[in-house]
């Protein structure tokens, strides 16, 4: 029993559990735990190979070009008809 009549619990190593001080030590421990868990999740990510990345980039560029061309065509057609109506 402790000095005030309360039982003091100890960890398996025989030491008293650490308590977070008011100086922000608890926040530091939480920050470390957060970044450890982030690193664990990053290691689980399936990263694409260089060739996969090249193919994906090509698909994105091709899609952007096709959508851009379609928008240009529709804009040109609508502009043509609008000019006919306004003249």
C-alpha cells in the first residue's frame, strides 16, 4: 500500500507506469504513435512499378486530350450556331 493508503500498481517490469507531465509529454507520445501507425499503413500500400506508372500516365494524358478535343468541338459547333442566330 502507498503512503496515502492507496495501492500502487506496477507494470510487468516492476516500474510504476509513466504519467504524462503537463509539459506536453503525452502529446509527444501520441504524435510518435500516430507516425508509427502511418508508417505501418504506408508499408501496406501496393506501389505501382515504373512501367505501370508510365501506362497510367499515358492513359491520363490520352483521356485529357480526348476530353479537351470533345469540348473544343462542341464549343465550336455551339459558337457557330450562336453566331448564326445573333446575325
